[in-house]
């Protein structure tokens, strides 16, 4: 039979062998980590440094690109779009370069970008439609930056045409941000194409009043108004024979910037001039006959 001392020796020997195996495994594990850190640590650090420097260089380049666009004859409509496109391409090139520094094969990284692009494209299908609409706006140019347009129920001056949206500034100093898809899907009324707008202003006089004299009073007001254009010349015409009086129509022309000044201020001057000339506004009238 095995003595107690022999059993103890056997247990100690087994424990020592097990401990040695564990220590050997741990040693191999830490050696692998050390080798991995040594192999990829510098690459990762280099990639981070390259990213920081690259973003700074892109920022400098974009500042120079914006200055170059400002000094060149590039259409103001194209500047925001081209600036965004250049910035996007530079960042894509930077990330591909960093992938090479870290050790990711360029082909693998390109395939990864393609997969991510397809996933993003599926998630932002509507946004891609707005981008396509923005490209169409830049190609066919139904309007440009600075034009006064009406679209999607909004009236304002075009401040920017970006990749996804068109930005308008209204007469109330509101900023309307309209998706490009909504712009191309609706009627676009460009009020700046010709360079002037006709301001239709109806007003009425009573039946029996001197129509020619009333037309001359209104014409004098428009000819003396600095905001009313001389060419095309303003006009006054009979517009309608209403139930209570004769409806006349003042037809002055104004620039886009002066449109609302003429619409409000000139209209007030016409009303005041007709009042001074003793022209009363037409009121509802009824003829009552008495039977004997």
C-alpha cells in the first residue's frame, strides 16, 4: 500500500505540473498580446496622428477653395454644392489612406465602403431623391441664388441651393428650408427672370362718376412715385362692372426689391388721392320702387 508520504508527494507533484501548465499558458497569452501591441500599436497610433493632421489639412484646403470660389466667376448657385462635394471627396481619400496605414487592405476597405454606402442608401432613400433633385436644379437652373421665386407655397429670395435643400429668405425675414424633392415636385415660379413685376391693384368708384378723371388721378400718383418703373409704363384700365360700382385696375411695374413697397405704399397714395378728388368708394345700392 502507498504510504501517506508517497501520497503527499504525488499530490504535490501533480499540483506543480498543473501550475506549470497554467503559467505557461498565461505566459503565451501575454506574449501574444505583447506581439500584437507591438505589431499594430504603432500602426494605430500612426493612423490616429494621420487622421488629426489630415483633417487639419482638409480644413486649410477647404478655406482656400472657398476663397478661390469667391474670387472666381463660379456661379453663386454652384458654390455651396461644389464646396460640399470637394470636402466629401477629400475626406473619403483621407479615410482610404488611413486604412492603408493601419494595415487594412485597400480592396477590403473599398468593399466595406460600398456595403456601407448601400446600407445608407437604403436607409436614406428619400434623402438621395432630394440630392438627385438638387443635381437637376443645378443642371437645368430654373433659378439661381438671389432670384425671387415661389415654390411649394413659399415666396422668397434664394439664399442657397445645397445638395439636399433649397434655402429661401422671405419678405418677413423668415428662413424657409425646402427639400429639393419638394421644389422639383411643385410648380416653380421665378419672379426675377424678366427683371420686373406688375403689381395689380384694383379699386372702385361709384356709377355715374367721371371714369377718365379717376384714371388720370391714379395715373398721376403712379407717375410721381419713384418706386414705380417708367419702363414698362404704368396703366389704368376698367377691369369690371360690379354690382355696386365700376372696378378700375392700376397696373404699375416695380423691381422685385420694390414690389411690396409699391403694393402697399402706392396703393395707399391712390386711395388718398381719390378721396381728395371726391371719389367715394362704391357702396351697396338698392333701387326700391313703390307701386300705387
